[in-house]
C-alpha cells in the first residue's frame, strides 16, 4: 500500500534530498507518495522534518508514525509542544566523519600552538615553543555519543590519550570512559584539550562554568562544536583572561549568528567558526531516513528515537 511522506524542510533541502530519496525508496521496495504539502494531514504516515521548515503545528497529523529530524540536535524540535509523535534525531555517518575532521583539526591546532605563530611579529623566533608529542597529551570529550565516540577514536589514532564522559558509563577499548559527577571531575582534571559534544538539555546548560573551569588543568584549551548553552560565556572569558585556559575554539553560541559586538570575535585566545563544524550530508542522511521508514513499514523498532524525559 502506498504511504505518504511529507517533506517539511526549507526548499533548498527539498531540491537536495529529492533525487536521493526517490531512488532509495524504490530500491527499498517502498511505495511512497513523497509530498511537500498536503490538504489531508490525517493521511500522512511519516514526516521528514527540519525545525525551519513549514510544518509548525503537528496536531493535525494524528496518524504519523514517525517524525524523522534532519538535524542531530533536537532542542528546537522539543520546544514545539504540538510535536508529540515519536521523534528520531539524525545520526548520519557523513556528519560523523565531518565532525571528526573538524575536531581533529582544532585539537591539532591547540596541540601545536599554531595560533602563537600566526600572530608572531617579524623576527619573533620562539623556538622554545616546540610542542610535545601527541601521546604526552590527553584529550577529554564531554559527550561520547554518536559524534563524540567517533571523534575520540579519530583523535586516539593520532596518538593522543582520550578520555570521555557521558550520562551512562560506556566501555570502550580506545577511549577511557567516565560518568557521573566524580567522572566529570576526573575528565576535567586530566584534559589538556577538552571537546564539548553534549546535547543542549536542562542538565548540560552551563556545564562549563566557573567551578568546572577551576577544576581544569592550567593551560587547557576548550573546543565547542556541541551547543552554545553548554558554556557560561562570562566564566569562559574569565578563565581565558586569568590564564587557566590557553584558548578556545567555538563553533556554536547562545545567539547565532554571533552578534558583531560579541567579545569572542576579538578575544586573542578565541577562534570563532560560524556553526560549520559538521552538517548533515545528504547522500548518507537520506539512507538513514529510508532505513527508519522501512523499519516502520516492517514492524521493526525505529532507530535514534529521542527520549523526551532526558531531552535528547
Ligand atoms: N556544530 C555542529 O555543526 C554540530 C553538528 C551536529 C551535532 N552537533 C551537536 O552535537 C551534539 C551531540 O550529537 P550526537 O549525535 O553525538 O548526540 P548523542 O549520540 O545523543 O550523544 C550525546 C552524548 O552526550 C551524553 N550526555 C547527554 N546528556 C548528558 C548529561 N546530562 N551528562 C553526561 N552526558 C550526557 C550522552 O550520554 P549517553 O551516551 O549516556 O546517552 C551521549 O554520550 C548534538 O546534540 C548537537 O548539539 C553540532
């Protein structure tokens, strides 16, 4: 029987996804009526969704089995109280690879102290700044989920010691894992470079604050491709100014685009990147969408369902 899938994301995404989705639905043996809008919301079986797409009120879509997000972070989707249907976040292998490139690149930048040479004056020959080997450094990752664990493995391959922290304790051959309040303290104390890959939830807001910064190694650096609210900005700026922290690479912010007068733009120890750490890659993300719809049609449990209680 033909199923109706509503694509609710900006037009540019529709043009990008449409060729892949059509082909993959056929290959998966699914008979799908893929639509951009509908006069009969009760006939819609699945919604492919981005929060900046046209559907804002989910109440009329009473028979929808799954809302599949095209975004990894679901904090905006969860603010929509009409969205009560099962919601899956995007776990995209392509996005994972892109994130590992970003994180490894910026870990290396802090490790090698590259910023100091970029800002050196002519004749400033500071050869005492040769970096130690990667194996003498520890990289901590707060949030060893889909992205964090993959990045941890990429960083470890480069020779760094890698420690990770999550809500539930993980066991991994490469990344030494911690959980709980004591675990967070242990990771903060060990990390020369700290990477934030936590979701934005009430529990993780301001996890980098005056207290947590005080527990960090003197001279540690922070890389945040997670979400802006993970950091208490005033505390981070104070940590950088006091010298506890040697630098920060920030990709995400409480307000985006980051306002022109924000102190991060001009701070000598901060590198701002404009929320480009990694994006959903259409080719791989489309296969994830199809897999979940196929699961719905064959009675298998959906992948990557959001737990509304914990907020991710
Ligand atoms: N900047 C960008 O371009 C970009 C792109 C994609 C994603 N992101 C961000 O990256 C985040 C992570 O994505 P993901 O796919 O890796 O998510 P994920 O698979 O859900 O992983 C989240 C990790 O955070 C841990 N966590 C959540 N709440 C916690 C808490 N209160 N205390 C300790 N650990 C906690 C989880 O612990 P458990 O393992 O125990 O559940 C898990 O390890 C997204 O939410 C999004 O905000 C940014």
